[in-house]
C-alpha cells in the first residue's frame, strides 16, 4: 500500500492547470511558486483556482543567489500577503 500523499507544484511553467482533475486524480494539495527574481505571474490565479477546486495550497520561493537575500525575502512575504486567507501549508524556500 502507498503510504505517501501525492501533491504537485505549479508555476507559470504550468499553464492551464486543472485543479479539479488534480484532486480527482488523488492529489489533494499543491504548492505554488510565489517568487524567484520577481513574483510568479500565475501565483494568485493558481491559488484562487486551487481554492475553488478544494485543493489545499501552499507557496514557495525559489532562492536565487544572484539577488540579495533581504530583497528576496521582502518580495516573497509581500507576494504571499496577497494570498489572503487561503494559504494552508507553511511557506518554504527551494
């Protein structure tokens, strides 16, 4: 028996994500890319679509060593704040 809970990550690289299909396919959660050098252009849309489909959601930042760490932290937290009340899982850095 599989003892793992399947999930996914989504970003601007994944256009047209079907969160209903994700949930019915056994993936009850996903993480959305929040930022890297800039805010991910699909973060808010993915968050809203995940919420509508009932998929649990979290956010991540892709750490880029070419950018000052304090600048990245501010971008990440400012963009996460736009998520409002539907960020279920704790944020993390990649």
